[in-house]
C-alpha cells in the first residue's frame, strides 16, 4: 500500500505474540500490538529509521476475530460475520528520531464498519477452498474474492485492507517524514 502511494519505505517483518490480554479492548489490543511490532522492528533496522507498524483486528458481538489458525476457525468466523455488520480496527504506531535525539512516538486507531450479506453454505465452503482467508483477521480479504460478499462499508476501505493510508499520510506529513515533492516523488 505504501509503494502504491509512492511512499518510500523498507519492510522489516517481525514476529510477536498477538494474544489478547484478559479484558483488553479491541482498540487497546491493536495499539499495544502495533507498538510492540514497532519496538521489535527498531532492533532490526538502521538506528535513525522512522518506523511504522500496524495491527488489524475484526470484532463482532464482543468477539475478537484475529487470524484463524485453521479452516474450522475460519468457517466459524465467516458464519459469525454472515448477514451482519462488524468493525475492523487497525492500530498503527509511528516512531521517529527528532533532531535533538529524542524519540517521537504516536499511535492511532482507525475503525471501519463493514456489512457482509448473508452467506450461503456453499459460498463459505468455496471461499474456504480458495485459501484466501489464511493469515487474515476475520478470515477474509476485502481486496480479494470476499469483496463480492460486502454490501456496505462505512469508513476507510484501506483500513480494512490493513493500513488506513489517508490517516498515515496525514501523520507522515505532520511529522515531516514525507518527501518534499510527494506525491509526485518517485524512487
């Protein structure tokens, strides 16, 4: 998404424990995980690099739907989403060094409401067979085949994909981290 927006970046994959803490709200969870991912990435990338890290979760009826560990969990998630509106929360954390050597850090959570039409059993079976659900919060990828099941969205589409790009660009601009000639900048 950053590449499509002509925002220079490098990717530093990290692996952290994404288990929710007891009583943790969805917003607190994605904020904490984004902060932990940023801290883990800081150990891998060059010292003065700005770091942007994010985490996304789906929530419905009080349930947190992360990445399903297996097909059975994905089936349950899709059945729960069928015919209902749910929320997708993405928390992101931006940290960068200031001229005086201090570390600037800010976090933001963006929420989008997504309505899924009632799914037929054979549609769920077919979607599961596509394997598109693997590694996706809520067991779906809105930018893929699952788009055919979405009947309404309120808020940022990019947030559902995994990064609320408009908000990120606002924060990058406010902190002076965008190239001066963005968006015409090209690598």
